[in-house]
C-alpha cells in the first residue's frame, strides 16, 4: 500500500471531486482526478488505483438515478464507447498519456469556445450521429488511457439539451459500462497489482461521500446553473489537461 502522505494529500480531494462529478453535479471536474493524482504517482498507476473506486461510484450513481436515463441514447453511444476502450487497450503501451490528455484538453477548450462564440438557439439542430459516434469512441479511448472520458462525450450530449437528472443518469450508466469493460484489459496490462488495489481499498470509503454530495445538489439545482457548473468543470479540465501535456 502507498504510505506517502503527499499522495493522500492530492488524492483525497481528487476522489471526492470524482464522486461529485459522477453524480452529475459539476460533471466534467472528474477528469481532473487522474491529473491531480499524477502529481504523486504515474498516470497509469493513478488510473489503476481508481478502478475499484470508480466501480463503486458507478453503482451508487446508477442506484440514485436508475429510472431517469435515456435508453435510446444509451443504445446508440454504448457500442462506440466500448470500441474506444478496445482501441485504447491495443495502443496503451505505444501512447504517451500526457499527449493524449493534451489533445483532449484542446478539443474541450475548442468546444467551449464554440459554445461561447456561437451560443445555441432554441431551434438549433441536434449534432449529427456521425459526430456522436466519433466523440463517443474518443470518450471510451481517453477514459481507458487516463479516465478522461467526460469532455468528449459531454461535447456531444450537452447540445442534446437533456434535463440535469436525465443527463446525469445517462452518463452514470454509460460510464458504468465503460469502466466495467476496462477491468480485463487493465489486468492484461498488469496494472491491477496488489499495491495499487490495496491503496484503492483505503480510498474506497470516500466514494459514497462524494457521490452523496453530488446527488444532493444535482436534484436541487436549476438547469441553467447546472450547465454553468458543467462548462466550468470542462474549462478547468481542458486547461489542466493541456498544461499537463505541455509540461510533461
């Protein structure tokens, strides 16, 4: 088990932030978890340590919003998310995680810039399915490499204008499946070792705390404020991911 106090100083806030994000409130902030933990451990090790924590968070999120997700949207996006995981597993040892993070950060900031420069109108057309397929595949890929799958799929789902609860529920179910599919390739790559898993068990009690905080606020916040938090989370995530890519 990791015993370095500095590791826990950066990891405990990261896990709580991830739990809040998993519940939908402040969605987007969760992608900061691995970059924050990478201040103390490597990106692959941080991703491995978070696996059991993510699984528990996903289960709690689904339990809280089990009746609210968009079934039709899930049927469309799930296959592409799994495809992204397969691509990520095959290319994992060939890729620099910081480079991938920087690319995700750039696309996140470009999406936000587009939303600010050209704000959507009530009659704006929905994003095309081909774009959804590309962004969802990218989400599965970046989720596998650095647990940073939120920004790409947010860029597709946000313009669909789902209610906060439906958005949260759909993303919770999507990432539950995505994160569940990561276990076999992570084991195959040798990332699920005893030290990482023992450390993860120590962090596990933080999962329900973060999710509870997020669920508490997700059901009490207006749609306008909800999406402002979402954009803020994506902006901070984009800046952090680009920074990590540049200084790596």
